[in-house]
């Protein structure tokens, strides 16, 4: 048996350890079109160059995004790819079964296309499955075997995955790339984790078995989103974990993220905010206007909820169940991996919603504007909320160093006195022992 150090010093042997059993397991996953996402670092022999590279911080050029696509899905997924891929600063390759139609492949704003090797020699016996799963699983091996220079991390995703590249870079820089890591998050769905393994890097995801055989466990990063759910994602986007947003997947299975937009427009709109302050994207900040007895829950770059009265922070951190389970059918229970609370059916019980309209910045900071979204009519709401049309949030660019990423702390905010129609919220660091509550 090879020792760990000798096996890890040969990155090209990475997926040789894929056994048939493992492959079948992976295939069953891929059939369901789960996001394949795997991060692994390559361990090189301890040479001087390795030591010096540890000192050089991880940047965009150290990360290779390997995207599993196909000639059929490729043209349809251009809008997603263009949202995060930038030819000058992002390293990415798209793996396809055959060359795409010439008009769609020539675009320099898309990752270069690599045609996967022939997989016809592999037996495929999984009942009801798709043979293309073999090809997709082998993207890992083919990406690594290219021996691209200076790659510290491989990121695997589907062509309908939207990455926040800046955040991926900063989160990976927490880890020593000279060690083996398999980074991702669980599925949101308890049933999917139970079926495929709680050790699987979903949203992130897949290729779990060969990594397990290498003796590597999952490192959880909650910012990867598989989105094993359907319907309205509002609840989950409004209560994001205290961790940078890293990926969004399954966006075609859910409603547009913003009202009055189609899916593409909505994700583009979200990414406009992400371009200004990626680290703050969807970070939840809660503040209280005790004079008017209102509670504001900000999900930066996305939406603000305004509640009448005092809502406790722990309640606001729970995900409102605005979505439905991934699996359809009356027998589906739909248990999730986080606490949920019901989204009230009665409009008078719901918070007022404000969605992000625009984000502007200058030297002093960043202003994000949120405008009122009127859904249903509730005549019982008090005047102070009824008159409110716009919320302006002021913040400074969130730049977390590695130590701050390891020990994140939610920020605080203040509601500033303004006109009846507009409220200004100022996001800032909390004081050392400041509490996030209405009555301090
Ligand atoms: C990328 O680099 C090329 C060549 O240096 C340059 O012409 C082009 O404007 C750059 N594109 C962007 C989006 O920065
Ligand atoms: C979404 O809206 C944009 C802008 O109106 C439009 O160009 C695009 O074709 C729409 N996409 C779909 C899939 O309807
Ligand atoms: C956002 O709000 C600020 C402050 O009220 C305002 O100056 C700016 O014009 C607003 N931008 C938009 C697009 O509404
Ligand atoms: C603001 O609201 C208060 C209370 O509803 C009202 O008395 C006041 O006239 C309003 N001011 C303006 C400028 O509309």
C-alpha cells in the first residue's frame, strides 16, 4: 500500500482510486443532476517552492473552475457562465461531450471548451440512469491530469452554477492548499443527505466516494448552495448563514429571485450587488427602531423585511419556509437541515418587503436602495410602516481577513431618523459587548 505522502505527491493519480462501486454511486447522483462540486488541493513534495507558495496568498489565478456541461445545455447556460466568468481574471474550463455549434463556442466571454475523452469502454449498468454520468464524473480526472500551472484548488460545478469567485478565493485562503481538503456543504434537504451521505459536498457535491477512499472527510462551508428545493427562495436568501455566499445552483428550478423579473434578469440583478461588495452579499443584519417600534432585517444586496413590534433576533435567523421540497409528491415530508418557521398565509402577519433596487458607491461607502414590494393588501398595518416607500442602507465594503473569516461576527445597524417615506439604515461593526436587541 502506498504511504500517504507518496500517493498525495502524485496529483495525476487522483481519481485512479475511483472504483466501479464508487462510480456507480456517483452516477446515481448525477442522474438527478445534482451539482457536482469538489474542491481538492494537490499536495506536492515539500520543496522550497511549496513553502514560498504558502506565503503567497491564494488569488483568483490559483483556482481552476472545471464546469461540467454538454453540447445541448451549453448554449442555454451562457447567461449563467457570463455572470461569474471573466476571461482575464478567472481560470475556467468547460467540459463538453462534443463541440458546441460554432456560433456559440467562439465567444471569448465564456470559458474555453474541452471535449471529454471517450467513455464508451466503461460498462454502465445503473438502471434508469444516464450514461453521460460517466463522462461528467471523469471531468475531475481530466481536469487534474491537464497539469495546469499554479493551480492550488480545483472547483467543480455544473453549467447552471453561479459562483461568487471573490468569496471562493477568500474562503479557500483560510485553508492550507498543501493539504487535502474536500470542501462543500450539505444539501438543504435532510432526505437528500440521508440518501447520498451527510459527508457529500453538495452545492458542492458528488465524487464523495473516491474522496472517502482517499481518507478525506468533508469540510463544511455553508455558503455553497445546492438549493434542493423549489418555489420561492426568499426565506433562505433572507436568512443566510453568517458565512460568505459562494455558489447558487438549481436556479432554473426555482422562481426568479426578484419580483417582476425573469430568472436571468433576477440573478443578474443580484450579481450587480455582489460585484460591489461580494463579502457582504446576503449577510443578515438586524436593527430596531424603538421609537416607532419597528424591526428591520436586512439581507444585504437582496431584501429588507420590516416587522411591526419587537422581533427577537433568534426568530429572525430562522429560515421562513417560502419554498417547497425538491421531491414532489404527497408523501414527501420535506425536512430541512436548518430550523424553519412558517411563512404566514395571512398578509397581515407578514413583514413588509423591500427589494434591492440599486447599489451605488463612492469613496465614503456604499449605498444600497431597497423599494417597497406591495403584495396583497393589509389595511390593519400602522401608518408608520404604510408610508415607508424606500430604505437606503449605508455600509462600508466588507473585507474580512482570514482570522475574521474563521471567527465571524454579525454586524450591527442603526435606524437613522428620516422622512416618513424613506428610512436610512447604517450598518457598522458591533461594539465589543453590544447586543442585537430592541431594548439594550
Ligand atoms: C482582457 O485583456 C485583453 C488583453 O489584455 C484586453 O484587450 C481586454 O480589454 C481585457 N478585458 C477585460 C474585460 O478586462
Ligand atoms: C428576460 O428578460 C430580458 C430583458 O427583458 C430579456 O432580454 C430575456 O430574453 C428574458 N429571458 C427570458 C428567458 O425570458
Ligand atoms: C438611492 O438613495 C440615495 C439616497 O436617498 C439617492 O441619492 C439615490 O439617488 C438613490 N438611487 C436610486 C437609484 O434610487
Ligand atoms: C409623517 O407621519 C406622521 C404620523 O403619521 C404625520 O403626522 C406627519 O404629517 C407625516 N409627515 C409628512 C411630511 O407626511
